[in-house]
C-alpha cells in the first residue's frame, strides 16, 4: 500500500520495530537518557539553540501550547491564513479569549509580507502574529523569512505552525528569529502520530512569564522545569512514540538535514511534473508550491471521490481529498518523511490508469 497523504506518513520498518520495545520507567535514568538525546537532535533539526520541548499529543496540541503559553485573554493577535490550518490556528487563539484579527488570503496563494506589514502598521495593539509555514490544505509554503522579519520589525511575537515543514523544508528557527515553532511526529519525522515538538525563544519565555491563558497539561514552563532538572516530562509520555522518534531522527542525521531538504524538493518536482504530464493542473501557485504536499485540481468530468476510491481499492494508492471549501475540488498527494522519487512514479502510474475510470462516474 502506498500511503501518500499529508500525514500520518509511512514509517520505515526499523522505526516500527522500535515501537515494540518494552516499556521503561518514565521517572528513571533510561528515559532521561533517551529524551535528552532526542531533544538535542530535534534542536539540530529546528536549527536552534532555543529550548525544544516534547509533548504527548498531536500537532494541534503543540499549536494550542504555543497560544496558551505566550498570550493572555484579550491580547490582540494577527492570524495570517492561507487555508484550513491557518484558520485553525486563529480559532485556537480565539477559543482562549484572544482578540483575533484575521488576515486571510485566497486559498492557493501565499501570504503577502507587505500585507502583514500594513496590518501591523494599522493596528499597533497587536501582540503576536500567527502564521502557517506550510499549508497542507492548499499545497502552499509561505515565504516565512520575510514574514518573520516584518513581525520582528514591529517587535511582535511570531508563532509558527511548522507541523508539516520542520524536518522536511528548511526552517532555520534562530536565523529567522521565530519565537515559537511547532511540529508533529506524524509528518516528516518518519514516526507514528502521538508527539508534538515545540521550540521556544527567549522572547517567548518572557511572554510566558506574563501570559494568563489557562493551561495545565500543556504548561511549557512546567515541562521545561522538570526536563532541565530531571530529564523527564510532567505527565506520562508516549514512550513508544519516543522510541520511534529516536530512530527516525537517527535516520535524518545519517542522511544529513540539507540532503533531506533536497530530497523533498526532488520528490515534489517529480509529483508536480508528473501531474502536469497527465494533463492535470496544480491548485497552488507553483512559485510557492509545497515540497511536502501537492494539491491538484480535480479535472472536469471526473468524480473526485470516485478517483480516490479507485486509487485505493484497485491500485493500493491512498491520496487525500480537499478540505473545507475545497472538498471535491482538489486532491492532494503527500510526499514527506520516508519518501523517494520512485514512490511518486508509482502514484503517477496509478493516476494514469485511474483517471479515465473516474470520468463520468
């Protein structure tokens, strides 16, 4: 089976085997050794000297942690959105009482840094900028570097959803001065779902000291304290997922981070060029097309749901449909983590056979 959705992603056998190891005492020395090792490896992948904390939960738990650990009810925030996950990030902040000002762009195009600048000029009371680096619902990668520079220009916190980019697409946290960056184990890390990883800058920790949003399980200050003192987590961690992440990170370091980025770029090019060779059109603006997911318009006369069904049942290729307002209008190919050009060739061969069968269905 070719599982080619934006996550969960396929896992190498050695990662899956690692998950089957026996449990250890999460308050003991063996756990401390592995979580400290994994944390240092994550810091290298985040390209940061900042704290990186590991939470047991999905990527969304990390986004919630980013919000509640840096903001207070009533804080003005700018929610930059280019798709479903940008909307989700803003919704999380709003749920906890933030005064969210949405800056939305057409789905399929990237955020305009100049528009972000203008929004911050127009509202000096904004405290933080929320932005998605890689929007899997539309197959777009935002140009994060200038957006982060604009936030820094106006002395605003920048909280980044890097769930589907960190470890697969270059996001140098320190060089771009990002305050909080979140990712999840089920994306480019070749690991099953179950863990979120969050980096916090010194500016973020300063905000944390004043933040008044309610938090308990996702209290990053508590997580940092027990990690620094004992090499532990505040609550029972997903030990099996940590075993798997340890092996996945070893594979990334063996390949080399820049080589991982290059491989994702090559695989994405094969996906985009392959789709176009079949007469398909890309949904995303190609200048900012993602290297971890390709969004493709469902051709006229083709039943999108039937196409995905045929691919799954007759060709053992699993792709994703569109989300929210794009349901039935696009389909998406995930290509992050444990993936090579040959996998995209398999997907394209299946698509070539499935497209005619899905016409007029």
